[in-house]
């Protein structure tokens, strides 16, 4: 439907006139006009650094409308909202998770899949995986998206041997959450960074670690502290919690 800014000018004013609806309508018109201007004025190009889902808007309720592969040069408008950046694809406004666009073409991924250096520093294997893991029982009750997270982390961080999958509390009851058990802060930080890097491909909703939360829709705010929940486990000091849509 094409919005008509003059529509309400032709509606007789009466006591029953819904001013709130009119205001919402006008805000919608303004938002549409701002999008049209942003698309027309876009002139800067950037490179995708990972495979990115394309979304119809910056809203959390947006539809996925496509996929951009890593290493693709794309026109950007410069607008960032709710952790998503606006692109111009085939003349239309599209949105991707912010933070994965670069001015220069990214280098090809390395083939080094070691999980730790000789100095003890932790590094994740490049890429994601759907290959089976040693403990298939972790997948019981999980959605396919959560299984994708489990298998990717399992292969990137083989030193992790304990996971929490489905149970009857919180996000876990939906089968969309996974606990990656570790009290090693360096290792947990590396796992969290790995998940952030692949948040778009893994359809992540949130990550909790060390009494902090990170969400793709508010990625521009970084990690945010949450109130003390009363125990190290409740505060996610001994595991990285991740959930998917």
C-alpha cells in the first residue's frame, strides 16, 4: 500500500477522530521518506567480512529476505539502528547485523584450526560446522538452530567437554538455548567472541557471560552488565549461555 501523506487532510475533524492513529500514520510516512532519501543519497561502499543475513528492516520482527556472502562489496547508507546497518541491495533498503562491514576487502580465511597456541592463548577454529560432535545427547530437545551453535562451538573449541542443553527452565525450555561450561575467563571470552563474530549466521538472540549480556540488536552498546542474581552460576560466571531465535 502506498502511503498518502494528505489522506488525513481530507478527513473531517470530529470528536471521534483518532489523533493517535493519525500521528502514527504520519510517523510511518516520515520513516518511509527518510528511507527513500537514505537509499538515494547512498554513495559509500564497504565489504562484508562474514556471510550476512539480509533483513527487511532494523526491527527485531523483520523478515529475513536474503543472504550476502563474505567478501562482497556493497553500497551502505550510513544508518545504523538497533544493532543493524542499512545497505542498498537492488535499489532497496536492506539491513544486516552491524559490525561486519569493512572499508577494505577482507583477507581470505586462514586454514589454521588450532585451538590453542604453545603460549596457552586461546583461538577459535575458523568457520562454522554441522559435523556431529562426540556427545550427541546434548542435542536432545534442541532446535536445529541451537544444534548448529552446539556443533560449531564443539568443533571450534574441542577442549570444552561439558554442555547444558534442554531443561525445564528459562530459555532452555524452548530448546533454543545452550550452556557452554567453563570457568576459564580467557577461554570463555574466546567462545563469546566466536559467537559474536558469527551471530548473524547462527541467528543468535543473546549471549550471557560473566554477569554481562550481549545482543545482536544492541551490538553497538557492547556488553551490558545485569543485576546480581545471587550465585556464580546464575550470574554466568561458570558458563557461557547462548540462545537463538
